C-alpha cells in the first residue's frame, strides 16, 4: 500500500508533539476493565443508588437519564448526579414498585454513555457503572467487606470442544444480578483454555453461562452452571470445584485459540420526534421531518423541519432504537403512524437484508473502483474537505468526495456489460483525515461514511442491487490502522489547536458536543466539519503532554509555527500502547514494519491487543451480516500472520458460517495486499514479508500472548528461511489430469499477485515470474491479478500503465486465460489517464491524476442483459463501450465464462513449447464437469502428450482432430490468443467460436 502526502503539514519529528493526551475519550471502553465486584447491598426495595465512575470521562457535569421498569423516561438530559467520593458521582432514584431501571449517562451538553446503544439495565440497591460494566457495591464505603468475607471465583473454560475464537462469561453472583449480555470477556490461558477471575464479594458462588459473542451459548442445557468460589474448571458440561490449574504445566509457547470478548457499536439512545408531513417530493416519497431532543448520534437538529428523511431513512433510524413519534403539524399523534411508536433502546437493530452469492470466487472477474471517484449519483453528498481549495479541486468543481453508492448502482450495468461480475470497492467506513476520499483513514468503523450514501442508495441498497444482477461486492477493509484522529469507540486523542491568524483556516470552530459524520457543514465557517471536536487551546483535564501548546522550532510547509501536542504522532506518547503502536517504521522488511506506523496520518493499531481485536471483529461482523461477498484486506503484511491466523481470519469464517452456512463461508473471498515490490520469489529473502507466506497456517505453536507469539513466529520463520517453506501442487495439473486440491493448511487469506503486478511492463515477463512463484502459494488459482491499481503501476511506477493499446490487449489476454482472477482498475478498459501520476495528495488537482473522476466517461444510459453483452447504450457511455479494449475485455469475459478450465482450472507447461502457452483443466465429479483447454497468447505453440480427440478454438472456431497426442498452433499475433477446447461431448462439449471477432481477438 502506498499512501501519498495526504497530510498538508508533512511528517513532524517526535519533538514536535510530546506526550499522552487522554482527555477526549468519546465513548465507553470496549474492553471490560477487569473483575466485576458484585456485593449485594440493599438500600431499599423501592430505591436504587446509582454510582457512576468518572475518571475515564472527565466531564464537567454528570446527568442520569433513566426510566424505572415499566415507567417513563426522565426529561432529557435527566437529573444531576452529586459527588460521592473520589472518582465517583451518585444519584438515588425512587423506583416505587419497580425492580430496576434503564439508564444512560451524559454530560448535559450532548455527550452520552448509553452502553453502546443498548442502555444500562440496573437493579435495586447500590449499583456501580464503571467503564461499561455494571456491578452491585458501594464504592464509597469506608469499611467494605469484613475480614474473611470477600470471595473470588477463578473459572477456567475449555474451548477445545466448542472451537470459539471469542469467549464471554455471563454470570450472576448468588444474591446479585446478571452481567449485561454477552457478559465479560475471558482471557487466553493456554491451549484449549480461557479464564476469568470474578470478585464475588460476600457471595460464595455464582450462576454462569458462556457464549462466543455471536449468539452461540453454552448454558448447561438451559440450567446454567453453578460455579463456587476458588478455582474451578468447566469442560464438556462439567464443573470441577477446587480444581488444579489446567495451565500450570503448559509449555510457555502454547497458542491460545481464543480472543477476548468482541464488542459492537450501535446508535446512541436519544429521543427523536418525527413530524409527519403528507407532502411528497418529486419522486412521490412521503417525507418525515426529524427533530432530536437529545443525544449525539448523527445530525443534531434543533428545530422541527431542519432535516428531512425519506421512508428509507426513517426505517434506518428506527432500526437503531430511537424513540419515534409521528405527529401532525398541530402536535397530535398521526393516526397513520401512531402504531409505529417505539421506545428508546428497546427496538432491536433490524436484520440486514443481504446474503452473499456464495459461489466460487474464481468465476468472477473483478472491477475495482474508488467509489468517491467513479460516478456521482447524488451531488448533495459531495464534499471537498479542508483541502478543496489548496488541492486545486475547487477550481475544477471536482470535490474529492464526488462519486457515491447511488452513482455506482446506476452504472452496475456498465460494469456487467464489460463482463465483470465482482466489484471491489474502497473502504466504506466513516473516514476522518485531511484527504480521505479513498476510504483508508477510518474513524468510525461501525458507521458507513454518509458522503457515500443517499436516500434509497444506502450501502445495503448497493449490495442488494449488485446481487440482483448476479454481481458480487468485495469490500476493502483495514485492520492495520485508523485515521490520524484515532478510532471512535476505541480511542480518540485531543490535540492542541488554535484559531489564530495562521491556523484559523485549518481548525473548525470548537464544538465539543458535535458528532462528526463527514457530511454536516459547520455553520460558522460554512465548511464541512472536520476537527472542531478534537482540539483544545486550553490544556484539558488529565493532560500529560509536556509543554502543552508551546511553540516548537518547527514550521509547516507554509511557514506556520508548529506547537507541541498539535499533531498526532506515534512517538509522542499521545496514543496509548493498549490501542496503538508507538513507533515509526525503520525497516520495511524488518519486524518493525508489522508493529509501527506507516505514515503520520495512519495511526497504527496494536492488533495484538484484545480490545483492538474485538473492536475490529465487531465492526466487520456488521458488514458480513449485510451480505458482502468478500474482503480485500489493506496492508495485510503489516499485521503478524499469527494474529491473522488466530484472530481475524477465524472470526470472519465463524461469522459467515453462523449467518449464512458453511458453503458461503468457504466461498467468502478474502484477499490481502501483501506489498512486496521486488522481482524475486521471496521479498529480499524475508519470508515474513512475502505475499505467499500469508496463505499458510502456522506450522508450530507459539506463546498464548499474541504479541509474544508474533515475535516468536517472525524469528522462527526467518531462521527456517525460504528453502524450508511449505510448497503446494494445488495450482498444477498432474500430467493432463486435474487433482483435488489440498487446502488443509490454508490460512483463509488469498493474496494479490504482487510479483505479476510488478512485472506487467511486459506480459511475457509477468507470466514467467508468476508461474515461478506458484508452488509457494497454498493455491495460486485464487491469486488476484492486476496490471495497475490506485497505488502503483508495474515496477512500482507512480503512473497509470501507459504501455499502449496492443500491450494492454496482450496483458488482458494473459490475465483472462492464465491461473488467477483477472482484475481491472476502473478506466483501464479505455486507458483512462494513461501515464498520469496516480496520486499526489492535495498538492495537485485530482482531475490531473490517475484517480480522476470517471463519471463523464459513462454518462448516459446502458442496459446489460448478460455479462459481456450490452443491449442498448446512449450518450458518452455508448462511445466508451465502442473502444477497442472494451470490446476486447467483453469477448475475453464471454470466452472465460464458457470454459470452466479458464476459471478454476489447474495448469501445466509440461510438453509445451511457446513463450506464453499452457494447458488447463478443471474436473468436478459432483457437477459432471470436465473442461480441458490449450492456450497460447501472442506466439506460436506446440503441445505434446495431450489427450487425443477433437479440439475447437473458442476464438476462431477452428476444429482440429488430434490422433498422435500433438497439436501445433501458429502465432495468432500480439494481444490475440487461441483457446483450443477438447470436445468431450454432452455438457462438456467444446463451445466452438465465442463472440465476434475484434481488433485483437480474431
């Protein structure tokens, strides 16, 4: 991955920003803070004294917004809480006959803690809420428990039989209350075991159940487990009290098969008033006017009618659990919608409607688009950002966020007309950095960026629309890093900022209570809101940054003075080690490339940390549930393989299996970017930094601690060297025969073929280099193959491929018939922006780069009844479809779809002469498929030792009968090819000539 100078100021030294700033945490921690104290202390059957932990909030005021069970909510923002003791505030609530209450907390100025959208379920007596965990105790009691009364339960749970990657303990101390579902995360103990210690207070036992965070439970067949104090084990439905520590004799390098609890993100609990208005827009969609009377999620609306949502938008909002009251202009509940009224926090999130297509990914050629640069379907969500003028985009009326899902939906027929059946889109999560249109600066991983969505064209709508056309959606995902401003729900730093004569252009008006969504325009400046809730001139409470806000000796490129603590920086201590790495990469083929920052606007996650793992797993589960068909994994090489193999890849498989079944999980396509810009088989001899390395499982066990395991694996594999790495025959024929591939050692991640990409300056060179590496992949038939991308052209060129139309045709002919999955970067079918610099960040206009807006080339209408076939087209898109390379790729797709051997077949060059010549075969007994093909690209070829029979060329229709096991083919010419298919009769009959002759295929 290459990230261009997306930041205006350039990289600062470590001295520019000095220390940790913890003020500004916006949401509750996703990590359980430790053992939960649960001492039942009776206050009254009709009262609850709620204690709230303040240390990680640092709010100036604390409000309790609550509703007794069966009762009404207090008026927003609720009642003021009073000081109780150090780090705690409290409020005593009269419950009447109720046995508990639902509660949320806020600072009285729009910042909320509502248990990630679920609200807190509290009982009676003295109750504490600390960092998202509910317990029963009085934290301000002077005496506490009497000597001998405190009890602790240390429970070990066996995961060997359940195979979970995440385990939660949901429990209830005797006489106490249950934890909030799904409970607290258990930590890795040793191979096959996880553990958790629970402070029982005066209780001597607890009721317990276990779950994987994804709805799969072990509750002792409905009777729950009774776990006493002391050390206990739970294995295969049996509790053993006073047990021996099952990990006491475990080897120090054992591998933990589980990760601590996952988290989920949901909308904040707020009150929303929806004023029903029978007026309709020009599409005849009933409008709803939305007013928010509290909370921070999404757009804050202060007056009725300030924001309008369509029916689709309303449904999306109610699905988050907002209170919705449809009323008429007089304030009366509308009869038309009164039945739809819901209570805050009680309505569950509506299930996603999507479902992956679930077919073999090798059948689907991929079209790769930068969504924000492809086609603009809704100009109202266009945004230029704070670099709009400086970049030169303003002068071109070309905002960086221009294309959107609506525009992509409108042009799915164009992509289908090319013959492409999978669309790889750039990341969809809410981004937040200076120049973030590409999507790789994720800020809220649980939210889709609103600059991409429109009424009737949400991300779910795009997925569903693609599936309706038989097309897949591959979502680009980032596990390695967040935006420079951190990740909402995990950690967001507060930085020094000042709106002086130099910096007022850069810093939005200060607005701590505002909720960034990428779309909302800040009213004072009239610009898209960017950082107004992230900076502070005054030193925030709890700040530890040395010399807060004092000038340094450094200046920006414009000559503006840089201040201490002004800019996120890994070596300043601003980012806590529990969530982020604290170093810069020094050696791109060294261990630090997997544990340090790539760039100053890519804050590097500590992916070996359980809270980070849970945050990311929970986020991407959301998109799996929506029905995406696969993930393209950005910067995969910058995360240790052990972490992929232990945590992220199993979590993906587990979620897809749970939601859609084992077959869908098998075909959920994960392909990683393992950037190795070299021309040799192994990346400068480093196995840990080579693409094929990531397609394999681990070969031995390592420490249960993920950070230690990463170092152990790195050292072990480096010592083993390139000559001792596993090999595979999965991509190769056995003579002329196809054999069942062995995927038992497959990691779950396929990869982009970086070696072919690097060598595509010449097709012959790409072919030779590609096949030279194929024995070191688990299965190279799944390799994603492209010539250029949004980052680089061949040979690490900074320009889009400019080898000429003939060379492009030759490259395509090779990609569409050789092993692997052909992939086309948007516009390459017309040599769009050939030779232009792919990306220069905000230092030049996007219109002059390889990421230029493409919508002008596809303006008009197009209808594609089948892949590679267009029935009608008007306007500019008709001219685009008439280009010679478009015709070429259409016919290549028609041929590839008709010959299974070209899609999923193994290959061999045995007995073949010719520069780019090979034979391919795919056999599947279950479907009765047997497909055998002989291919030559550009040059002549002779095939010996092949099966006798009748062969038909899919390009010319030529028929040749082979009787002596030999077939010779004359050179078809540059970019042209021959595909002789063995006619096996019946369903395996050779198709003969496919499509119409063109400039190259003739």
